C-alpha cells in the first residue's frame, strides 16, 4: 500500500512541477522529498506493531507526524540560511554566459545545441 500511494504521489508531484515549470532534472524533490515524507507518515499508519490501522490508537502516527514536521522545518531553515548566505556573497547564480551555455558544458564537457549555436556565431 505504501508503494502504491508513494507512486501516485511521485507521479502527481512530477506533473505539478512540470505545470509550474519548476526545474528538477533528477527528480530529487519527488522521490526523496514528498515520497520520503509520505513514507515517514505511512509507517505510522501501516506499521504491523504500532500502526494506526493495527492498534487503532494514533500515538505512533503522531510521533511520525511530529518527526516529519521537524525534519521539514529543519531542512527549510538550514536551506534558507545556506542560500541566503550564498545570495549575500553573490555566489548563488552563475554568470549570464554560463547560464546560456549551460554549466554541464563547462563542468562535464558535454555539448548542447545552445552551446553549438553560440560557438558558430
């Protein structure tokens, strides 16, 4: 059941990111973010020993909810601090040329059409 619902969450999150044009080329936020968060909460529901469906008491589910909220808050706060500092020291974005060409070309030697067009000019 957890895998089935996790798959649905993954697919819907992928559609949402495409709809709002959020760049996540490795699908990290879908698989590790929302599916991981769901897995934490789902263990509080489906656990064989302490899960809500097995015992009928929400104690373990509440522990999992508090833990998942804590992890989300911790990640959000740490990410904000990290990216805020990068923005203040002007290291958050690449130079305009690298954004057009693509950092993969510079770091890994791959070539894309934008890069080839740029070189031809």
